[in-house]
């Protein structure tokens, strides 16, 4: 038996569930459309084609998004380390301490520069 068959079966089940959910929702959902339901919802603010202020989005928005991704990636590295801590030994502990120290230095730098303020 091919070792990839269970993965393909799981993928087929997931794709089938996704297709079934979309079709079932469109068949069983209400069909009363009006202008308010078809408009984009932006946290209670009237949607506009441009960013607030009439120009581009501020760079700080993208910097905050990148910081969020960096700290998410940090957690992705911490979970396997926590699971295999007993088997990894002292070398892995030292490497993880250096990794966390590096991320903490970046966090302190961004905090000091005002990158976390929402003005």
C-alpha cells in the first residue's frame, strides 16, 4: 500500500466537506438580498475605496502585521521544542535561549521606537 494514500484520503475528505458546506449553505440559506447585506462590512464604518485620509495605508500598519507574523513564527518554533525537550538536551536549550533572546531584543527595539503605539 502506498504511504501517501491516507494523506490523499484525508485531503479528499477535507475537500468534500468544504464543497458540501458551501453547497449546503447556499441551498439552505435565506435568499432575501438587499443593499445593506451586499455591502462590505468594515466595523461599522462606511466603506470607502481609499484609506482613511484619502491616501495609502500607513506603513505602520504593515510593520505591525509583520511583527505579528514574526511572533507567530516564534510560537511555531517553541511548540516542537517544548514537546521534545527531554530528548533534545542542553544544546537545544542553549539554542532556544539564544532564539528567545534575539526575539526579545527585536521586541524591545520595536517597543522603544514606538512601533507598538496605535496613534
